[in-house]
C-alpha cells in the first residue's frame, strides 16, 4: 500500500527536497504541494492524501489554522498531520498538538527519518520525541489554572487502562510501559487502543493533552 503525501510549505526548496526524498521510497508518493495553509486546504480536499507535511509558519494561513480546519469533524479519510518546524521547541508545539497534529519533524531530518516519520503517522501512531513531550508538560505547568474538562469519561477506563494512560502522559513509550508493568508490549498497545476508543481520542498527543487536562497526571509527577 502506497502512502500518499501532500507537502504544505512556503519554501520551494523544502517542498522540492522532501518531494525528491519521499518519491524515492517504494511505498510513498508525493501527490501534491501547496505554498500556504489556504492552498493546502484546497489540495487536501482535492487529493485526499494519507499524510500532510505541514509547515508551522506560513503566510496567508499558518499551519495551525490549516490543521484545525483539516481535522475539524475528523472522520474516515481525514489525513494525519505531521508538522514541519525548524526547532523542536517551537513556540507552537502545544497549540499544534491540541489542534490534532500527529507529531513534529525537523526540517533538517535525514531521508531515513523523513520516510520513517511518514510511515509512523500513516500507520496511526504519533511521532512525539522526548523533547516535545517535555515541552508539552512544561506548557501545562505554565498554564496551571486553566479550567479542566469533565473527568466523567475517565470513569469508563479500567484500572489498568488508567495506569497505562498515566504512563503515556509521562512520556513513556509502549516498550517502556511494558517493562514498567511487566507485560508484553502488544498488551500495552491493546490497552492504549481501547483508551483512545473509550475517550474518543485520535492519537498519543491527544491522550497526553487529555491526561493533563483532567488532572490524571501533573507536571512533576
């Protein structure tokens, strides 16, 4: 199965370079490009890609607003959004994850890192490095007193699922969680899949945001 990609970036060299690298992969095809978020919306609607590489800062419409609009009312056929940034501690990290981005990729990523990132998010996983997770936690700490959503949905989780969600929110990978709980990694994946389904969440970034929002975990835990 070929992963279909649209690249949205106002820098022509980035679009061309990433296009060449991705089209060299046997299982990835760049089907379109756009120079800003507004054009990106049209291209995504027209081409229905699996993954969108979305620059954060662009003229006319930035990547945050474009991501929100693409994922608004998300359902079947909505692409995964992989944000492109120059620094992994970009000021927009927190808002991009809340907007529904599946991860971040530095613009100086190697060909292998680029292709692997596209495959990871296309497969339904999140690309969330430890530095991004730390940034997200720091932002929750800074925002402190922001009103929390209802914890009602949290009651639908089993005790073990709640435990897994808390470990995910602390930035642990599935393998690390498996080691912590002394279970198979596939068991962790199964638990996490049920967590997403029960809570109506899209992916790992949304799960982390939710866990901090409802106070299941707090910065410094």
